[in-house]
């Protein structure tokens, strides 16, 4: 079966755990402290539905000086992980604007997106209920919602696999 390559963009407020999630997925390591200004891309090959898929993952840092740069990676991206921290309601609210921007730039209501509530190990500091986040995901055209812990490597692979399956489907729908 043919090998496919997909571009994933990891977006969300500073400090929600984008870099830690990416590092856990790509390298299986927990990095306690990651330079918040580093924006880099990583490659990883995974198997989804019996097919080899090469993922090019851009871990954004929100440091882009021109919105044109953000527009460019939103154009290139085929799947988006919108990450907030379950310990911060603001970090969830800030995703709405990013989602609007993605849909506008891609000009596609059905662009593959997964909503990710990270830091699920910090249950005692939870500020966003599961129900609240789920309601947001439902209002986004039934986008999947996962809670992850980059620290414990909980649900990390699941999030990327779900996005992958969505990208494969969308790709096929657009080819037909
Ligand atoms: P980014 O700015 O979104 O890339 O956030 P980072 O990945 O750099 O993480 C920001 C801070 O949150 C760091 O101090 C991490 O150690 C911490 N962090 C990230 N993910 C988790 C997690 O799942 N659980 C806990 N407890 N802390 C996390
Ligand atoms: Mg980072």
C-alpha cells in the first residue's frame, strides 16, 4: 500500500504542553522544561489501518512575527491538534479564535482537528470540566476530544492516531 505523508500543526497557548506532548509522541521522552520559544518540526512514521504514514509535525511556539507566517503553516497543515491545559479555562477559550482562523484559511469546515485537554495528571488543579470541554468539541462539528498527560504519556498516541485517521478520510473524500 502506498506511503502517505501528512502535515500536522500543534497549536495552543504558551505553557499548555505542546512541546512535551510532541516530544513524548516523537521521541518517547518526558522533557520537564522545554524552551518556550523553540518552534520546530519533527518526523515520525506510524502505522494506521495497515498503512505506513509519515507525519511531519510542527510544534508551534506562538513567536511568529508576522501573521503571514501563521497563515502559511495553517495553509500547509492538513491536521491540527488544538491543545489547552485542563488547569486553565483561558487556554481553552483562546483556541476558538485559532480554530476560526484555520477554517477561514483552509476554507474547509471539515478540516481534521482534535481538541486536546492536556495535564490530566493535575486533577486537583482542574479548572475545565470534562463536560465543558466536550461541549466545546461538540460545538465544533463533533470534533473529537481527548484528555492527555504528556507527563505520564497518557493518551498521547491516541490523539495523533485519531488525527491521522481523520486526515486519511478527508484526503480520500477530497480525491473522490
Ligand atoms: P508549550 O509552551 O505549550 O510548548 O508547553 P511545554 O511543553 O513547554 O510545557 C509547559 C510546562 O508544562 C512545562 O513546565 C512542563 O513540564 C509542563 N507540562 C507539560 N505537559 C504536562 C503534563 O501533562 N502534566 C504536567 N503536570 N505538566 C506538564
Ligand atoms: Mg513549546
